[in-house]
C-alpha cells in the first residue's frame, strides 16, 4: 500500500517525504504519536470506547494497561469484551487474580467471560472459587457481594453475605441482604431481613422504619408502611415471641401509619398493661384519633383511662375530653336523637360543676353552652350560664374574653345583633392588638355585613387584612373581595349581596332549608350576579352540615369546574379533599385532591396541611 504511493523515479528526499506522510496517515503513525503523549492516549482510548470502536480503543488501552494494570484493568477488560477478544480478557483477568489474592471479586469478571463464551461449567467454577477463597472481612465481603449483585447473581451475593455473617456475627449484613432481596423482587424475605435487624439491635428501629418505607415505595394503597405483608410478618413474630416488646412497638407504629385506629387501640392497650405505663400511650392515641375525627376509637381510649379509676393521672382529663368527643360526635350529626342530646347535657352539667375550678372546664363550659344554644333551643339558659362565668371575679381574663365572644355568638343566634356587637366591641377594645381582639373585630365586621352595611363591613375587613393571625387575615380578605366584587357590577343597590348575607346568617342560626331557598332565589332573580362561587361554596357547607355528602361534593366540584381561579377555588379543593378522606372514606380520591391543592394552589393557606395529609395518605412516616 505504501509502496504504491511512491514515484520510483522521484528524488530520494521526495521518496522519504512521501513515505513519512503515508506512515503518519496510518494508525501506526497516529498510535506512535499517541504513545509519546499519555494524555492523548487516554483521550483516544476513551473516545473510541464511547464510540464503541473497541478494536481501536484496545490499541490504546493495551499500552495504558501495560504501564498501570491496576488503574486500567477495568476499562481494558470491558473494551476487550466489547471487541469479543475473550482470550485476552481471560489472560489479563487471571493476571489480576494472581497479583491480588484478596480481591476475589476478579473471579466474577472471569465468570462473565465464560458466560459470554457460553461455558456454564467454567462460569460456575469461577463464582464458587470466589466464594471459597474469600477472606470474610467486611470490605472483601462488600466488594464481592457488590460485583455479584451488579451482575444480578443474587444467590451468590447472598452466599457471600452469609459467609461474612459467620465470620463477623456482630455485623450480620441484614441491610445488605435486604437490598439483595429487594432487587430480586423477594419482598417477603426483604421485610423479614429488616425485622431480623430490628430484633438483633432494637435501637435500630428508626433506621428499619425508614429503610422499609423507602424500599416498599409509595406506588399504591399497599405501598410503603401500608404493605400488608409487613403487618402479617410482624404479627407472626409477636405470636412467637410475645416478650419482644420492640415488635409490638413497631406494629403499633405501623397500625397508626395505616390509620388502623381500632387495631392501634388494641395494641396500645396491650402494651400499656404489659409495660405498666399508666395510660400515657392510650391518651396520646386518643388525641391522635380526635385529630383524625375517629370519634368511636377516641371514646374507647378515654373510657379505658376512666376505668383505671380516679387515682390514675389521666382520669379527670379523660372524663373532660371524652365528653368533648361525645359532643363533637352528636353535634355533627343532624339526626342525633333528642334523648341522646339531653343525656349529654346532663353529663356536661355534672362535669361542669365538678371541674368548675379546673383547667379543663373552659372547653366543657363551651360545649355545654353550644349544646344548649345550637342543638336544644335553650339559648336563654346558655346566656345565663355564660353571664355567670363572665361576672366571676376570679375568672381568667382571656377566658372571660373568649366567653364574651361566645356569648355574642349566641345573641346573634337569637337575632339580637346589637347585644352581640356590644360584646364583640368590648373584647376588641380590651385586646386591640391581640389575636382575640382581631377575632372580635372581624365578628363585628360580619355583623355589619349581615345588616347590609356593606361599605362599613368592607372598611373593617380591609383593616383586618393585615391581622397577625393568618386565618383572620384570610377571612377578612374573603369578606372584602365578596363585597367589592358584588357591589362593583351591581345595578340593583346590593340586593343580591343582601340576600347572600341573609343566607349566611340563616346558616349560622342552623336555618338550613331557609338558607338554601334564599341562595336559589339569588340566581333565579338576579341572573347577572357575581356570587356564583360564593353560592356554590355556601351550599356545600350547608349540605355538609346536613350530612348530605354527595350534594356537598357536587357543590365543591362546581366551584372547581366553573370558578377555579375565583375566591373559593383553594377552599373548595381542600374541603373536597377532607370530604373524601373523612366522610366518603375514599383515600385515593382524597390523596389526589390534596395533591391538587399543592399543584394548583401553591400559595394557599392550606398548602402546609394539604402536604402533611397527602404524605400521610401516600404512606410517609409522619410524626404525630
């Protein structure tokens, strides 16, 4: 080839020049140049390897390997396999084995060569040789098992860890073995490996919880800590080893994560008796149940504490909070019988007298007053009861202020707006720069709204948009916007807004049917009103109060369909999520609805709570 380029009649210098040019144009010329420039050699080797031009890459890797076998073995090995130069790959691998007796993972590389040559006998011999010659110290074990795992040789990886476990019983490789089981899709064995780790070292409980959560994932209703196999395997172990308290502790944790509150109660009761905890675990569970609106299980918790007797530290608070739960249960049920309501009234009156001077009494008093006023039509008795507490000389000033606001609410319920306003104004004056004073000021603004004094109501609401309490500030902003939007385009002297204000007051007074009729009248009479989202949202609240869940769902959906960017868009989205979670018991719809709050309304005041509940429903570990 080179000779053919030369003109035999040319001068000697020209011939030499031509030969040199031809030489440089060949791979040998470039290779020779690269040999004198190590960085260029490395660059070309890597370039050809990435381009899968393995034959060319091998020319450079061979030189690099000869100079530094330890550094360049892996690159050269893979490049040789890419070029199917198995004999050379076998040769350099055996050389590495000979020179690195402790690094038995090179046998895995050797086995792979035999696998590509379709020689299963030699392949198996290589892997078994690795296991036989393994010096079972942790770094050696980790390296060999890691290579087996990378090649998806999971059985050999487990055998490697087993050999390491025998040599170092104080470090049994539970977490590494669990990862291998996970990769091989053996979920049952993976779970048990983590449970073995927990039994081996109880202080690892948080690590085990986190590893299980991450390993089991969040893909569906049975993902993460919700995986049913986890619960089953724990229960088996508890039956075998009932004295292993840590297993019962872990099961209790899982039951709470799964929101299996009845199961958590049974487990907590067992632990309370066994550990002689005097009820703290049960009391904590009761509070969790209340926050999740699990009234029945909360009742069971409080009754258990009461049954422990008056000597128990939680006895009095269990009575008080148990009655609060009973009130919440009945007050949220429009179908509650008169007999049940009267029986609860008797219990609350008795407790109110018993704990008259105790810290729990304020909530008992509030529930008793609301029961009388809102559910038994005994507003005068409620007013008299509150008056008595407000006038007590030793009453706590803040409690007195709270009772004045509640008393104002009851006067409003009776329709005595002036009396209500007077009480709100007193609290506003006494606590002008505190949250309770701002709450009173907002109530006065709402009174003006109910009375049709929209300009004044808006002025007061505008002042409160800067309130220190975020909830008050948000409510004030809502009120201001409702008024400004309605009045701005209203040619009817505020008639639609007046009707809406009346409907709100009727709702507050539990006159639900009248409120719904009034809301319907707005749309039928004033077709151009701007209260569409307000009306849908208010109807949803009324239907929810009447336990008409599907009607409430429809109204929230109407807000989201027709007015997603309006005032109540984020409110409707969050309330719909709560409706799915607590009332309709559809966890998947609830999870999606909470996620929609985060995605569609990232600036909403509900984002923090929505994120927490979304993560709970997804199965994340949440500290209660």
